[in-house]
């Protein structure tokens, strides 16, 4: 399992990965970090916990074409 604290803040930003929050000091480095983190998760088929995502915050990441997609796990697991 990978824990994504502030590296991911909203599932919709996966559709536009270069977006960033205002307090991010280096948006370019942040983008590189997000891409690397997400690709590593896909390569490892990792389960994610993302504290800023809707309850329960557990799921997986998939890549479709050039975009990333959040796949939440069922709430009753």
C-alpha cells in the first residue's frame, strides 16, 4: 500500500496532472514527482490510501491514454 498524503489532493486533478495547489513551491518538480509516484504505483499494482480523496480514500490508479484515473474500492470492504 502507498500512502499519498499531499502529493494528491483531488481525484479530478488526475485528469490534468500539471495542475497544482497554490502553496506548491516548485510546480515543475511537483509534476515530475506525481508522475513518478503514479507510475511506480501502477508498476507495483499498489493499493493507495489518499487522505484528501472521498471516503474511504482507498483505491487504485489506472492510466487510460495519457490520463490517470482514480478507481475507489467499495466502501463495504
